[in-house]
C-alpha cells in the first residue's frame, strides 16, 4: 500500500484554525478524555486540516466549505467521482508517525491500526465511497501541555505534514464487527482498550489512495 505525504502550508493551517474555532463554537464535541493529547479545539483543527489536505490532493486547491450556521446534517467531507467520502484524521505522536511512514509499526501496538468509531455507523449510508484515513504528527509529550479550549501555538507550528494512509469502502466496514480492543500481541496476547467501540483496519487492509485517481 502506497501512502502520500502532503506538506501543510501556512495557508492550509490558517484556514484549518479558522474552521476549528467555528466548529468549536457551533458544534458540541464528544467528551475528550483527560489523557487525550489534544483539546477539543485542537481535535477540530486536526479534522479540518485533513479535509483541507484531501481537497488539495484531489482538486488542487486550498478549500473547505463552511456551513456551521446552517445546522444541516452531515453530508460527507468530499465528493470524488460522484462518491461521498468521510475523512478521518488522527493525531499521532512523532515516534509512531515515523513508524507508520516506514511501515514497521505492528497492528497490536498503539496507533498500529486505523480506527473508525462505531457510533458513526448510522452515517455510513451517506458515505457511498467510504472512509479516507490520514495521520498527522504531534510531539510525543503533547498531552502534558494541553490546555482546555486552547489551540497551542507550538502545536500549530509543529504540525507541518499529513500522511494520507489509505481508504476503505463501506462494504469493508460492514464485513466486520466493532471492538473495544486492539488485536492481540502474538506472544503475550495483551490487548489495549479503546475509549469506544471501533472498526479496526490493519495497514494491509487499507486500499491504496491512488486508486481514487484511477477508479
């Protein structure tokens, strides 16, 4: 599977910050665990960055629509060849991000699988194309300086790349059951627990993002 790394420009990040603030004002975000590395507004920033990056990759422009005041239901994040996709972007500590790039991270380790929350399953019929997965690097110690309701300037500056890892089709999701646990370690059998039920995708199970240019 070939991934694509996108350099995030100041324009992309500035637009993502604007969208993050708008989303934080208009959209109530789910509970953020104390141990999470990002605040709610930073999570919104990451999500907006992912959407902007995919629009740039597919359309060649830095763009993201804004309809937060219209209180409309989610219709998906991007239309590619008449198919609607959801874009899932995950913040990953730098040490794991590098391993994802090099393909040497194991599925039973933290960040070894891409995940899509089961609480969004009712939205799946709208995502006719499927789910696109991205990751961005954050400092390994990001959670220790987290502040509620704050987009930290050092974090804003640090995130300068985004890796488009791959995508899955709706049938890929419907073919499996959600789980609270990671795949087991092959020797110890140890599994770590997620905060919610997720559909898990091992690296080898993701579809090559370049297929979206050819399909």
